[in-house]
C-alpha cells in the first residue's frame, strides 16, 4: 500500500509537470496568432510571452523537484527491496529501510533547483524559446513592411524609453544564459526518476553530454561515435590454463586479472580461478579468448553494482 501510495504521488506531480508545459504551449500559440494576425499588432506581445514562459519554466522546475522527492522513495523500494528479492541472495539490501526512514523523517529534495531548471529547459522549453525568438525577429522585420536596414530594425524594436539596441542585447543575454544553464547542467544526474547511460572517460562523457542535450532538446538521438555500454561485470573463469588465459586478457582486453586457487568438491582436483572486472561490452571478447585457449573452462558472469578504481569509477566519494 505504501508503494502504491508513493507511486500515485509521483504520477500526480508528473501530471502537474505536463500542465505547466501545456500552459506554455497554449500561451505561445495564442501570442503567435495575435502577433501575426495583423501587421498593426505589436511585437511586444512576443516578449511578454517569453517572460511568461520563463515563469512557467521556474514553476515547472519547482514541481519537478517535488516529483523527484516522491519518485526517489519509489526507486528506493524498487532498487533495494524488490530487486533484492528477485536476484541472489533473494534478500532486500541491508540499508533500504534506513534510506526510506531518513526520507520520511527528513524529507529533502534529491536534486537542486539548478539541475531541475536545466533538465526541464532542455526537455521541453528550449524549442519554445527558440520559436518565440525567431518569431519576434520575423515580426519586427516584416511588419508593417520589410525593414530595409538594420537601423530601421532596431528602431522598430524600441519599447517606450528603451532603445532597440538595449532590447536586442537583453534578449540575447537571456537566451545565451538559458542555453548556458542547459549545457552546464547536462552532467548533473542526481535525479532518480530518469534513465541515464553510464559513461567513463573524458571523451565518452563529452560525447554523451552532447548526445543527451540533443536528445532532450530535439527528441533526436545522434548515433553513437563510441561504444559506451559500461555496465560493470564480474567474471570468474575456472580453468586449467589460467596462465595463458590471464595473459591473453591482459594483452587483449587490457583488464587486470587476479589469480585464485580452488579445489573442486566433486573431483577433489585443484583448479585455477581467474577473477576479472570488466565492462559489459567486453564480455563477448572475453568468451572468445577463453574458448580459443580452453574450451573446457567455466565462465561465470555476474553483474555488480559498481567497480571503483583505475579504469572504472574513481574511488573518491
């Protein structure tokens, strides 16, 4: 019942996120219709609507933090309780209750307002701001007649005592600031309600950030230039040719290998056991190496929550 209640809470706040986006889309459509409905209608309505959409963005960022609060509790149950019951040793993780109790006794937003603002901007509002900016430029240039010079364009952009140059500069600064926040917050991934790809290495992270920003803003995912499937796997290899397999893994996969020794309980025979941590994309290559050296070997592959150290995630907390 508690899980269903928290899931309902998160769904309600997810719907509230959609409401603010709908308001932004509706007001933008109304502003565009009014602005281009007549050559005599002022272009200032587009600037006012831009400020209104910015207000909606702040509201949605705040609502997104509440959504993440309830979703975080749902994810604690899913990740630590249900997933623990469905995988060996078929027990909940030891600290899941402490995490949930802490969230209930001391509710805290899992993400910052800056991360929420940047993600909602990239996901929904970047195209809206772009449309409004282009519409204002087109309206100012076209109506009532085409502006013949840039000075004429700036003259039309004047708003009361504010010269057109100031209006144009303020608009550029606002949009550059929004784009900067959107790009700066791409790497912020404290959210528990989103699905992120795990990447390692500076180049992979940079390419992943660019792909993520493109996917969120344009709903178009660029093709991967590098393989970034870095899910951690722990592999045990039981073989009588551990020396040859170990050297092959070191040379071909460039992964550290630890040699253990064990005794088969059924046969009573001594065997070598290699332990190797690697990425999911390297499993197929590892199987080929082992098969080529010792077809009788056993390969045990286990997913792990994380591997910290050289070649994986940093040890720093």
